[in-house]
C-alpha cells in the first residue's frame, strides 16, 4: 500500500502491519459528523463524565508555541437567562427597529441545546510572532476534535455564529479581554432529527500540486 511519508514522497507500507480497523473507524467518524443545528438537538446531553472526555479532546489540537490561544466558556442552564438577555440586547442595539417578536426569537436561541459553550481565541496571549491566523487554526482543530468526540459518543453537534458575537454586551457577559475574539458557539445534544448529509467536496476540489 502507498502512503505519504512525513518527510515527503510516498512509501510502501505493509498494510497488514497497519491497524486498518482504526483507519476505517476514524474515516467513518469524520464522515459521520454533520451539523445538527441547536433547534434539532434535545436532552439528554452528555453526562459530566462524557462531557469532560469530549472537551479534553481539544487538548490534542496542534498549538504552535504551546500558547493555548483558545478557551471555552460553558453556558450552564443557570446562565441561559443572561445569554438570552444579551442576544435580545445585541439585536436591539444593531437594529433599533427590530420588532418584539424578532427580539424574542433572538432570546430564544439561548435555550436551545442541552450543552452550549462559547469558543474564544486570544490574539495576544504569549508569543506575538504567532499571529491570529495560526491561533484560529489551532482553535479550529480543537473545535473539530470536540465535534468528533461528541460524534463518537453518539451526540449531535453544531457550530453557530451570528452578529451578536461581536457585540459589546456579549463581550461584557463573557468577560472577554481586549485581545480576545468570540469565534462561535458550540452546541451538543441528542439528535432529534437530522437533515441529509451535505454534499462533500471531493479530493480534486481542494487539492492541487505545485508546478516546479
Ligand atoms: C465557525 C463556524 C460558524 C458556523 N455558524 C453557523 C451558523 O450560525 N448557522 C448555521 O446554520 N451553520 C453554521 N455553521 C455550520 C456550517 O454551516 C456547516 O458546517 C456547513 O453547512 C457544513 O455542514 P456540516 O457541518 O454538516 O458538514 C458554522 C460553521 C463554522 C465553521
């Protein structure tokens, strides 16, 4: 079997010596993950032991300089009212003409998924030579690890963003430092219903070879 060598090129490997079950399991896991939006997630969410294991998966993300440039802020049930208030205020601030129904819809998003957390990236922590792009890549890898681990445990998950992430009210609620950015929310829960898996790009859609 041909595989890409870490130092470049292709090497022959003994397929029998490889753990093909592991290869297939990982491939299946990655292909199985799909966004299950918070409105399609329901209780129960992961129990505390599962949740810890799911979140610890983030620690294996590549992290140039070991800066730990990202962090997660869990939003427990007790804090959902505060988040709802912020979602409502963020909408009213950016659109003073928003109707009471629109504000109510914005507020309702705070209550949707059994487990909810904010993903934060820090542009300034540690070595300033490591710029924001690298830090966001590290955060993305950490997030993907979490999504895959949640999938492995049989839960649905989703990332959601939105204009409220940049609002002062949200930054204040989550006590974000000046160099921190709210990247997205991450939701996890049991799958109520799922849509068809989206059409995935194929190898040639995103791989090209540099012409020497
Ligand atoms: C940072 C980030 C934020 C996202 N925010 C939203 C969102 O606000 N609403 C939404 O429907 N999907 C959101 N998504 C999910 C994408 O729409 C989704 O990943 C894409 O449609 C591919 O579907 P899949 O995850 O099932 O492969 C977000 C994805 C990322 C990476």
